[in-house]
C-alpha cells in the first residue's frame, strides 16, 4: 500500500510539473545502449549503488540520418562497454553524480559526469531523465565531456559528437529500466528497455565580423544562439526577453530606446564574433572621446561598451551612445 | 443525506486516485525470456507523399541486441543465433488526428475511416532462416508524460498465431514453452523522435523519424492476473471490514 501511494504521489507530481513536455527534442547524432542495470541497497556503512552490467553500444545514428549497428572502417564503437561508476545511493530513487564512460577496457572513447540521477516511474518501468530535450539545459545531464579517437580506434560517431556538443560541453542521456527482480529502492536487477545518448543543439556558426541591428533582428537562429551570452555582458539588459524586445523595436522611438537597440546588437556581436579587446578604429574612437575624453589610442570595444552602458544607465549622451554602438556594429559590413 | 464538504473532498480524491492508478493496477510485468532490439522508424503523413505511402509507418535497421533467458541469464549479440536475425513487419497505417495513435493494416488515406487496428505479418528472420512468424495486432501508441510508447503496460497481447522454428535458438525454444503454457507474447517499444511531433497525443500527425528501442517479452496469462488482482482486492476489503467492525466494537466499550 505504501509503495502504491508513493507511485501515485510521484505520478501526480510529474503531472503537476509537466515532465515529459509535449515537444521534447532530440538531435543527431545519437547512440543507443543495451544490457542490464543493477542497484544495491544501503546496508550499514555499505552505501548502495547503481551500476551497469553487460551494457554495450548497440547502435549509432549519424548527423546525416544514417545509422549503423556494426563496426566499419571508420566506426569502432559498436559493442564497446558502457559503464556508470561512483553512483552512490542518496535515497530510494536517487544516486549521486557519477562517471559515465564508453570504452573497450583500455581505450576510453567517451567520459562525462552524469548528474541528476533521479528515477521516476509510470507504475511499470523506471525512467531516468524521461523529458530529455536538447533545448532545455536542465535535461542535459552529461557534462565535462571528454572524447577520444585515434588511428586504432576511429569513430565517426565520436567525431560528430565532438562537432556538435555545444559551447556548454553538455549533452543528454535517458534510460528506461524494467524490473527483472528486486526493486529500485534496494537490491534490484533491471533490463535497459531504452538507453539513449542524445546529440546536442547544433552549433550555430558565429557571423563573420560585427553585424547590424537589421541582421540580428532577422537571423533568429544566430540571435537565439548568442542571446544569453549577450545578456551576461550587460547591466542594461537583465534578461534575454528584454534584449530581444529592444532589439526588435520598430517605428518611431525615443533616443534611449534607439540607444538600447544599438546596444543590443553590439552585445550580440561581442557574444559571437567581436572580441571586447578589439581596438577601436579612428571614427569609433572619436565618438567615444566625445562621451568621455579620457580615452585615447588603443581604446577597445570593451571600453566603448562600458561607456555606452553608462550613458544609457545615466540617461546622458544617449545619441552619442547610439551612434557609437551603430558605428561599431557596422564596422565590418557597412550598409 | 447530509454530506459534509470534507467527505465529498475525500471521495473526490479517492476516485481521482483510482482513475490515475488504474493503469498501474491493471499493468502486468514483462517476464523472461525477452529480446531487446533497436531500429529506426519513419512516418509519412502523406502531405507530399504518394497515396500508397500516406500514413505509413515503417521500420529499418533492426538490431536484436540481446535478451534474457528464463533463468535470468543475459545473452548479448552473437551468443544466441536470434541476435543475428531481424524483424520484418507488414505495413502499418494510421489516420488523421484523433486516430493518429492507432495503426493497422488498412490504408484509408485520410478518409476518416482509418486509424483502426488490424493484423499485419510479423516475422523474425536472418534472411535464410525464419525463426518466428506470427501476426502483430493492437498496434496502439501511448503518447503521454513518459514519452511515445507502444504497449507500455504490456496489456495489448499484440503477438498472436505464432509459428516457432528454434533452429538452435534457446530463446525461441523458451518462448515456445512459455506460449504453450498459456503465456501471452507482447511487443513493446519506446520512440525517440528526431523530427516530427511527439508528446501530448500529437505523435504521428506529421512527417516524423527517429529511433526506437524495445522489447519482445512474455506476460502471464491474463486470467491469472485478473484472479490475482480480484483475490487481493477481496482480501483487502474483508480485512478492512473486520478492522472497522473491531474498532466499532471496542469504541462502543469506551
């Protein structure tokens, strides 16, 4: 009765938090692993654990949509052993962070930190990270990823994974376990019904050089790829939505909004391809000196960014701030 | 007939609980022997496709990755000849939204008459030897909080009319033994979408592709399960009545 109650409670909680959203997205490349899993109970000072038994990579799915279930001249990862080590029990359904690896015993293709090991159930199977969605960073539970291949251990899968693992060096893994014997709260043996290592959001290439407000307004993929990083450089914008709002303003607007719009584009440039240590050119420096005469030759984009933000925050020199940001934004692709 | 708000609330919670747990209570456990497999899937909603492939779900790149024998022994690839084989499944069709989660052998091409179950052929072969042949029916998808899944509660009993040809496969021998004892054969899978809609009941409403992992398992014959649940419920109810009676008796003595 107690177990049924817990299952019901978990189910209701899952319903409330909306886990397994209606638009979970998985991107290539992916790999599937198969085999068994095992949990042990905590008895006295012996801490229980979660381990994998006879688990191997059974299939990989490449970026171009093709897949393989056998090794080839450029793929050797099929059949290699998947392990979880150091997953110590922290509760009935939870385990500590662990190391997740794919290796042949001596050569390690893949290693990463596996976090948030929390199992939930639908009443028949146990799910780890069922809501895996590459667009939701909270579901990317593999971090600190280290990938290896060499001439004796070629792997197209690892190479492709390396190309898309993203700036945060995070990808996702989900696992569905089916009880063979025992239970997950104690000693249990499980069949891995589903074992999936997901790809990652495709890396959006940074634009070549600084780009104008118009570019950032219309290039959604690029804008969204760098918008969070852009916000991190700013004291004017405290959220992506605020930056997006001012960037996309249209029609007649007050000078402060014009300045914010140019600043938004400048921040996106800094977040993507314009290094803040880049030295200002003569025209840019001239405007900067009108805002603050202290600057001389060698002043940088970072200096300009500071003065533009100070101007907006202080509600002074707004037109100069707007002009300076506009000048920098169009330095590489003059319209 | 004076019902308090508290009693109404408790009754409401109880009914909700019963509804929510209905699947859990009725669910049966997949048992050994079983096979694990992976494959790719592709679904065509027909918007740009030919009529023959409209609403068609197909699978490719099957890989039987291993499984467990009745004694719990795990067998990986190569250790039972069945792992060199693959599945061949007949064409499965669904229909427009509201019937999008039900697949069968009929292509009604969006007339609203489709989206019904119907048997399709199901074989396990390595191209030379056919180890197992049967019909696959009740291909009904569950698309909910836990993902897009076929037969998650192992209650569809969707593999029927089997013919066995072990040809050296211990798995097939054990499967046949279980079947002869009255056990049911169930085929279940978990879909991972790399394109197309999924979740919230919208799976297979537009072009989609991705991968699957799943299991072909046996489940105890349904009569035993029903008797077990019914018997358990009866015992629990009798115990409750007895406890209540005792409480009333001792309560009356106070």
